[in-house]
C-alpha cells in the first residue's frame, strides 16, 4: 500500500509540476524595457489594433510618406520598446510599426499562445497598414517574433520579405530540449503540456512549427542565429536552413559568438539593405 501511495504522490506532483510549468510558459513574468521613442529622437503615433478574437494590441507607428512599411515583432517575454534601436535605424527609409504581441507590453490578452494566435495578430497589423495605403510589407522578428513572422509569411502574400533572429524551428522539439533534465520523463511531461493547452486554448500549442512554414515560403528570408545561443539551440537554425533550401532568395547569417538577443555588429545596416532590396 505504501508503494501505491508513493506512486500516487509522485504522479500527482508530476502533473502539478506540468500545470505550473505550462502556466509559466504562457503567462511568464513580463520584461519592462526602460526605453521610450524620445530616447532615439523618434516621434511615434500610438495606435491600437484589434485582433480576430477582440484582443486589443498596442503599437507604435513611425509614418514616413511614400516609404514601404516594416513591422517589428519583439521576443519573449519583452515588449515593443526592445526594438526601438532597430526602429531608429529603419525609420529614415521606411514606415515602421512596432507591435506589442498579445499579453506583452501594453497589449491585452490573458496569455501568449507562442505563435498560434500571434500569426493572425500579425495579419491584423498588416490589415491596419493596408488601410493606410501599404499593400506590401516586410517583417522583422526577434526570437518568438521571428517564429511568428515565418508562420505568417507562409500564409499572407502581402509579406514581401522576412528577417528572423533566432526563431525556434518547432515548439514540440523545443519543449523536449527545455525539459531534457527530466530524461525519459520529458515525453509524458510535454504530453501533459499539450493536454493543458488543449484544455485552456482548445488547440495543441506544440504543433506550432515555423520549420514547416519555412518550407512553404517563397519570398526572401534573412535568418540570423548564433551558435552560442543559450535559449534557442543552434540546431533550430540548422533545421530552418534545411527547410529553406528550396528558396533561392534565402540568406543566412550564422555567428560563432553571441548570447540570445545579442545582434551581430552592423546588423541594423544589413537589415535596412535587405528590406530596401525586397520591399518597395
């Protein structure tokens, strides 16, 4: 009987740990970035974009008459202010929209869905730009933002070019890697995470796969990653490169050094050149 009791306690603790882990993944502590547009000499228009499910998404618009538009998507768990340095570099030549992804920054939403609903949110942001006269756009995303950009680019022909820094290739694989310390128990653990996502969101969040999306993308893609990335294993970049092998306009910048979020020197200028070439 003691053995049965011990097993029951272990299973209960295991299930409880999976629930806590799931909840922390979709409702992580948010990072407040201590930057404002004025720090970079930027004057922005504060706008609100309504998602398909009614969630209000906060954004900053830096309009430039006659210039093509670029959408900037921050990483997890940051906010749009994190990309102000890149916005400042792009603003002289582009209209720039910085979007707070759902749950983060000043946007609404009770949780992040790690790309599942965010790709539709990006389409609503593109709808907003289209209403302002921008029919074709480029998208740059960092980490989660890069994954969202790839997912949306496979579905929305208005996205004419994508640049992504350190996106994950497949969320289920990333889950196995993050919980690798559980050894073989990582498989039932990730299985429980899938169950929680079905229960709370009605969808299995681990099916989110920028790798599959990348294989369907025909527009130019710039993929940037570091072999030293401590959050997204470099193998994800390799998988995305293989998925993009059939796209002759894909470019890869893989560095030997740099932690997650640490952009290569001169990246702002390279990004501007990339979008100038493909987004008109």
